[in-house]
């Protein structure tokens, strides 16, 4: 049986960029540039690149970026967008749990739940962190966002998702948060690029900050910082709170 996250993004390259969570690209890339001190000699790996929005924006600004994703549909759209803008970017189909890289990149980004934390088990999610780390050079930096486990302890995930849905976009219903596993189970309803209706049983893993810190420490990171992640406005000034749906993680080897 095909995993829900694979089915969700089949034939979805056209509609993906209309989702509300894709609207913060410019501001997020502004933050990434600051984090690398505008050093355009670096190599960047974009895990779960989707339709290439961060890869393309960073490439336009002069950075060398490789984007990986599991979805043929999203990758095809990414290549189409890059070609239209005259950009040369490697967009590759690749499983983030089995990356072919070792000490190749100065920066790895994994934004908007790109791969992590969608996997079925904690072990699979950990493999993604491990492979991202393996891809980094000795003093590389890892920047990613993930779901904040503090949020559903105080708020309804279903109400939050409903408040951010625009007509025609994916809808998340019947949310049920499991306190033992910190997984949110939901029914995701979406129409693909051909108008076919899909109703999927999905679940995503939420993490609390101390878990992320511990996982990254086991992978050898010496500096780990966690902040609130605001769409299109990442900032080191935003301390993580229970009001943040996502957390922004910055880790350095």
C-alpha cells in the first residue's frame, strides 16, 4: 500500500504553489541568506524541495542548490519553473532516508515539513536527520522547520488548519492528537491537478524542543538553537512558545 504522503503529492505540481503554506518563500530565503552571511560560494541541499520554491529563489540570488524530493509531479513542476527562469538547478528524485551524499554541502535546508516529520515511524524520521547530517561538510549548518509538539497541548490542530484553508486547497479534517505518540491523525481531502478527489488517512509527528535537541546531539551537532517559525518571517528574535504551530531549528556541527 502506497504511503499517504506519496499519494497526496501525486499529480499535484500545479496546485501545490497555491497552498497557503507556500507563500513565505522570499522572507524565508532572506533569513537563510543572513544565516550563511551571504556567502555565495557555498553549496546548498534542499530536502523535500517540492516545486523548488526555495531552491529557485536561492539560485536566482546566486547560490548553488540541489533539490531533492520523492514526488515526480512536484519535481517536474520545479524543473519547468527553473527552465522558464533560465536557471540550472539539479532537481533529483531521492528518498531523504537514503541520500547519496557525504560531506558535500555547506548548508542543508528542510523547510515546511519537507520529508521530516511525515514518516510512519520515529526511526524513519531519525534516518532523515541522520542522512541530512551525513550530507553536510565538517562545519556545516542544518536549518529546518518541524511541527511544534507544544502547540496541540494547548490548541486544536483542526481549528488551526481550518483557519488557514483557502477555497480549492487541501483540507484537514477529523484531527485526533495522540498524547502517547505525539502524532496528529487526520483525514486530508484534496483535488489533484486533474480534478480527481482524494481522501487520505494521514498522520504527522509533532516534536517537543527537547526531543529535537537530543536527536541532534546524538548526531554530533555542537550548537542547536530553536525558535518559533513564522511563515515568511523567520527570525532569531522569536522565542518558541505554545502559540507557534512550527518550530525553526538551526544546528551547527
